[in-house]
C-alpha cells in the first residue's frame, strides 16, 4: 500500500466525522446578498479560521477590507522549497432561501439516502471541506503534507466576487502559488469526474419601448396608436429561433470536441431530473448539436424581469412604457461589446409600427466568458489521481453559468495550472430549493484530493513549472 492509499483509507474511516464538520458549517445562514446576514458571514469566517488553526494550519486568519465581506486564509508551508505550493480556493457564502419550497430546513444538514440536503452543501461548502478532510488525513498519517498549501475561502462569491480582486491586490502573498485548485464546479454525473475548462459569460440589457405620455383607453385608441407591450414582445421574438433558443452568434466548435460531447451523460432523463421538467414536457430538440454544446458552448437568452402588467394590475389600457431585462449568456470567447452590437442591430431598427421609441441600455455587472486548454504535468497528475479515486480520468467539461471569480483567476493567473473541480452533480440543484450533495461524490472527491497532493508533490516545483 502506497502512502497516499493509507491516507485515503484513513480519510474514508473519518468520513462520518467529515460530514459532521460540513454540517456544522451549514448551520450558518451566511447569505452574502442580504445585509441582515452579514454577521452570519463574519461568524462563519471566524469559526473556519479557528478550525483551520486547530487542524494545524499556520497564519489562519480572517481578512477584511472596507465595504467588503470577510474572507479566510491559512497556509502550511512545511513541505520544503522544492515542493510546489498549491492554492485551494473555495467560498463560504450562500445563496438566499427565502420563499423557496424546501422539504427540510435549508440550514440544517439532512441526510436522505445517499444525499445530504442543505443550502451550500455542494455549492461550495462541500468543495473545500473535501480538501480539509484530505489535508487532515495526510497530517495524521504522515505528519506532514507532500505539498505546500494555501487556503483562500471567499465570503462574496455568490454576489459575483465584487471585491476579490481588491483582496488579490491587498494580500498578494495569500495567492502566491505554483498551482491553483478552484473548488466550485460540477461533475457530469456521480460516476464521472469533471474538469471545467470553459464558462459562458454574462451580460444584461434593459430593452424599453415608449410611445404615449400616459396610459390610454385601449378601446378608444387601440389599433391606431402603437401598443408598447406588443411591440416589446415582437422585438424580443426577433432574437429567437423556432425552438425559442437564442438564434444568433452561434459558435463553431471543433468537430472532434462535438463528437466527444455526445458522450457527456446529458440524456433526456438526466435533463428531466436535473432541470425539474414537468410531466409531459420534453427537453428542447438537439438539432444535431449535443446537449453539452448547447449548455456550454452556445449563447442563450433569458428574460429576467418585465414591466408587462401582472394580474393585480389588470386594466384595459395601452401602457405608456414597457421594458424587459434580458440576460445574455455569452459563449466562450464572446464579450459584452460583441453581443451589445448585435442586439442594437436587431432591436433598434425597423420598429413595428414605425415610430415608437426603443432604447437598449447595458446594465452594470456581468461576467467574462472563459476558455482554457489544460495541458502539462499538473493535469497529467490530476488524471492519475482521479483514476485512483474514481476509476477514470477527469472528463473535460464546461459550465453553462458564469462564475466571475474564474475569469478573474484566469486573467490574473492564467500562466499557472488552474484545476477547476468540485462536488456538484446534475441533481445537486445549486441555487434552488433542496440543494444537495451526493455523498458518494463527496467521498471520491476526498480520495482524489489525497492522491492529487502526492502526485503534485512528486513532480516537484522544477518539473511542474517547465
């Protein structure tokens, strides 16, 4: 038995204790978007910092900046200068739960069969806690780690990491490393581990239509003056194909990639369960493109909000103004300027009715798309580690969503190996009610971490950076 096998065996023996540790963190309603929960974010950060000290990490502390929620850092740099330094990133903050139909208390971890239900169980508490379990087992068996380690646990990821770059500027030593492992991503199934290599970007725009100075009686003036509500609907329809998908800026993908993407386990049944489709509702037709391509490599549009009348505002009137906020998912390689130019060309010309006032306004925020080519010794080490823990190497996958911190790490540290993995799976339900962590995935993630540290350590800094 190799040393990492012994460590993995001990981590497996301590699995229930690790679940208990995870559950203790999940009790904190660390909801970063709600100022009423700022104290909960701070309290959880303080607990994590104290626990890291108890586990044997040095310089474990809570970092703070003005007008920012706290983050936690710690390190153990005792493997020696010839061993690589690995930064492990995770986040401690949560999405809100108010108004969601949870079957259990969202802040009390509840085990049902092979899943653990709680807000943050997989996104992302389970991700970085899987590393705490692996690191602790290494220290218990070997007395030391095979690598140097730094931890950075952010408190603002669920609000778009607005201050993460400020933390990078203020505390550069906390990020100085040879390899970065970012633990907030998904696996394509509970049996296939994923290495994320692409993300879609995000941009939002408000589309508004105005025609009259105040609401007017629809019976008296309908059919002779523009109806801003129906014009708005007609304009948005220009963006869609017959399947109601976004019809423009389709990306060409390599033929080999497309062929391999058919093997990603996104069958209609997987889509049905993961997306909570109603009985009798089918996934959209593939039209010759694998579902993974539609999700990861093609742009998409969603209507976030609209001022169209709701049942409680019903009246027979032509409205003075109507607007929608459109959310555009940008394919890897696309940017805001490209998508804005397209929307302006499509939506601001040849207006139905001829003369209504139509405006398109870019909203602040959003996220960059990201496309990465994993190559080199660090990723070969990953595959070896995951073969030991999962029985197969990592499958290169994308994420249809936008994760601002990933694009930031890519821009700041793109010269380093960036290993994006995690503990989510298609049934996790992140950001929705009844979020859950598959405990089998959690156990295999811990084992993969154990082996990954040994594999990276064996490379040494010299080979890793060549």
